[in-house]
């Protein structure tokens, strides 16, 4: 057994299959992938990695299994899945996941190919575990897969607390231990036991508050968009393919961006934190429906149109259209008077938080500071953004600037 001191959960005892997985190259690679990617441009102390998060998920999964009375090979499969649940992440975690998916057809939880051969497969088979079954748990398949990936999963419980700890933002602080102790299975569904509606609400509220403050902070979104643009150009101008990109770490990607002539400018801007600025920052009501639902190619065409209208280089315009707001946690199940109910049916907070998510949604148009005003004017015209709607925030340099704009 190995005991590891953790900044969030104190001492974590790692044993069995998890201890043998710990030093495999795919798990050790997670030491070189930051948990929050470009959030470090906003919160400098947010340098924690996917490795320590994986340890935390393993720890909470172990506690959940003990509470639920699950033992033997079933429990070992879940513990292995918890330790391995993030090995499919590309560099900078979710920041370039869409780029990787377009090239490989895989998201970070599609790990069957990564677990099916090599040192991880050898460790799993040595412990009598089928790699395909473990990969299924990582994807949330089956009853026990809900512990690792579901509405009440231990993944979410760990990252909210860990991200809050390392950013210094208190909104993500939840009582993970109480949530774990409240778990039980009812007819194959993982639910929270009687008296835990408020605990479920705390998970929902923490995620809703962390999103605008940390995960979708405008500076982080701008850096993410620049990193994504640079990575797309890297794939287009080098022999690096999607699979190779997927197995890089943060450092490897940054070096590749610096060494490629077509991407060096983006790399240098990211190195110096010389980020693009917001040319337009618009709420949902001001944006045409077709633009909100545009796919990648349509967004790229809009960027070229705005660049032409503003008479700037196409790479000097980035259009950032986030997905429509969603609240997966609201479908988590809780026991109330002996009946299983969805949290959205039981909690009056859900509708308020959904409204808040809608209000927080922003379309961003980003450009270098020297061209931001010209690009902003062109974007408003070309994209059909409603200037009459007071919910359009024009944050071009020197126009309606606030202190937050300079963060």
C-alpha cells in the first residue's frame, strides 16, 4: 500500500490495482496536464494537475464503494476506472478537446484503445480485470459506471473542491464526504438518500457559481480560443495528426506551437500573456439563433466574413460561441418520502439557476488590441448582432471599459 499526502483529502491510501496503475506512463503523463488549462492566466495558483485529481477521484470512489458495500472484483474495476478516468485527456484538458474530436472522433472518456494494450492493459489483466469493462465504467456504462461518470459522480465532487482550493475561489466548496455517505442504489439508479436534497443543491449551486467565476472567465476563454486556433493551425501545417496530439502533454504542445512557423505568433502571445481583447461581448438575446447553433465550419466562415469586413488577417478574428446552457446536475436523483425524484422536480433553486446560466451566456469576438474596435464594428454588422438590445456589451478598448476588462 502507498500513502500519498493530498492537499484536499489529506492522506490517500492507494492499494491493489490502483497502486500498480500509479506508475504506468499513461497515468504519469497526467502530472504534465493542468487540470484547468488556461484558467491559470486568471488564477496563477491553479497549477494543479489531472494526476492529483485522479488520485482524489480514486479516494472518493473507494469511500463510496465502502459505503455502498461493494467489494471484490466489482470494487477493483471501479477503483481502476477512477484512477484511469482522465488518461484520455489531451493537452490542456478540455481546452482543445473539440479539436481532437474532429480529428479522431474521440472525447476524453473514449479510452478503450488506451486501456486495451500496453502497460495499463498488463496491469489490469494481471489483476483479473477486463480492460474493456474498465473502459466502459470510465464512460459511465452500467450501474457502477454512475459512480465514476454520472449526475452524482465522484469526479465532479473532487474537481469542484480541488478547483476551489487551488484558485482560492470559495464557491466550489462542497461537503463531498456527506455526498458520498448519502449515495445509494435504487432500482439500478445512483441516488441520494433521504434528507440530502440540500446536499444535492449544494453540488448544483457550486457548479453554477464556479462556471462564470472560474471555468468561463472571459480571460480564460480568450486564451483557450487562441490556444485552440494555434492547435488547429499546427495540425494543418505539420505532420502531427490527431492521435499524436491527443497523447502529447501541455509542455509538448507548447514546444510544438513555438517551433512551427505558422503557429509561433500564437505561442509567443500565450507565453507573454499578450492576449486578444474582447471586441464584442453579447448576451443570448442579442445573437441570431442560427449563429448560436452554428457548427465549426460555419463559425470559421463567419470569422472570415468579419475579417474581410474589417480588412484584417483572418487569424486576427476569433469568434467564440459557447454551447447553449445546460445543467446536467439538475437530473440527479434524490429520495424524498421514499420516492425517487429528480432534483429539478424537488428543488426550487433549479429554475433560478437555469435563468442565471442563460443570463451569464456570452458570445465573444476577440481580436488583437490594435484592431479590436474595427473588428467589433465589423462583427456587429456581419453577424447581425442586435445593437438595439441593451444586453450587448461593447467592451472595445477605451469604450465602456470596466476594471474587470483589464483582468
